[in-house]
C-alpha cells in the first residue's frame, strides 16, 4: 500500500492525507521515568545477587564488560572496569563493581544496549510480579485507536529496548496495549540523535522518509529525523525541557495526541 504525504500542518494541528502512512511515536508514556528508573536503582544489587549464577545475568554482565572495554578503547570517560563473574573470585565485590557501573551509566544518561538489556530484564520480572505497571498519557490510547481505525500504522522508536517497550505497553494501567503497534525499534538500529537511524527505519518499514511522521519531545531527535527527511512534530508534555524561542518557531508543536487528525485528501 502506498504511503501518503502530509497535507496540512501548523502549530496547533497536523492533518494527513490518505490513510496508510506509517507513523513512529514517542512521548507516549506518563510518569514511568519516575517509577522505572528508581526501581532499577533500588533493586539492582538485590537482582544481581539473586540471579548472579544464571545465564541471563551472566550475559548482561558480559555485555556491560564489553561496553567498558569499548569505552576504554575509544578513550571515553567510564566507571571502573566491570569484571566477568566467571573470572572473579569475590562475588560481593564483583556485584558491587557492576552496580557502580550501572549507576554511573544511569547518572550520565547513557543509553547503551548493555544497560538497556539489563534494565529490561529487571523490569520484566517486576511487571510479571505486579510490582510496577506502565503508565501512558490519557490522550494516547484513544488517539492511536482512532488512527488505526483510519488505516494508519504506528511504530515505536525508543531509547528503551524493544523488550522494555513491550513490557511497558503489555503491562500498562490500561491493560495489554501491544495490539496498537505495528513494530518496535530501539538503539540497535542507531541512536535517536543520528539521522542515519531514521533512514534505516524508513527502509525497514518500506516507506520513504518524507512520508513518515515522527513525534518526539526531544529537539535533538527532531533535528536528526528532520535531517533524514522525516516530518516532525514536537510534543510538549509537562516536565519536558523548555524549548527555545527558535525551536518554538521552527517546529510544529502539539500538547496532546488528540490534536493530530487524519483527513481525506479527496
């Protein structure tokens, strides 16, 4: 099915012509960052101690170790070296080193695949046990359901791993929402601030960049998508970083997904 071009957009409203254009969504979640990341910090040592000898945990630590090696090779600042369980004789010390590295990465707002994988595994256990639930803004679900009825495809591109995305929406406060999405992308396809990432996504979903709409609340991501030829709308949510006057003038802004409508170009 062909993709359709945007027909009209301004600072208050963006309408699409046709009904088959894929869209990648960001700015979906509510206060999850105030729940998910503190959960990691509060339960990280407990999680590692409980699962240290399990294959999945060993793989997580191995990837963290490889990330440190890569950082050192590229002369990047990094926390102390993370040692593999298989060669460390002091388990308590080894776990402490992993904890220090993970907390350092989180404090530095790093989004490495190794960090995201470990976080995803911890959140999976927490969601399954009912300790946490994913939250979404109230306008998100009805808006996406409406768009899908009108034929749009919806994708998620997040710095959170695909597994973490599926957990958040699969165990949301509104139930299992995974049927709302046609696909998921994370930083394995590339960083969200690199234009090549959006080109790869466009190729993967089989649609020209200029026929994709990307919603984000981060202007660095908006610029990268724009540089790749993707249409961009910046979503202004409570607590977001304040936009500059130049950014307010440059980007199409919305405060709720309900401001996005699909219209018939005929």
